[in-house]
C-alpha cells in the first residue's frame, strides 16, 4: 500500500485584511484535512487528530 500525502496549497491568512475571508479559508483547510484523515487513518488516530485540531 502506497502512502500519498495530501497536498494543500499554502495560504498566508496573517496578511489578509478581511478577517471573514481568513476564517473561511482556515475552516475550509480544517475540513479538507479531516476528510483526508477519515479516508486514511485508523479510528484511534482519527480521534487523536480531531482532538489536536479542535483544541490546537
């Protein structure tokens, strides 16, 4: 089984003047990462990753 790391386009939200746009981008990034986690990791790893993302 081959490991395929997800490719996320970096977006530097610190330099955006529109805070709503920055929040939207961050929310979309978290959702994309969670979709990746759910499709590749075991349940224990998913729980840990969700905890880190939620509280991090």
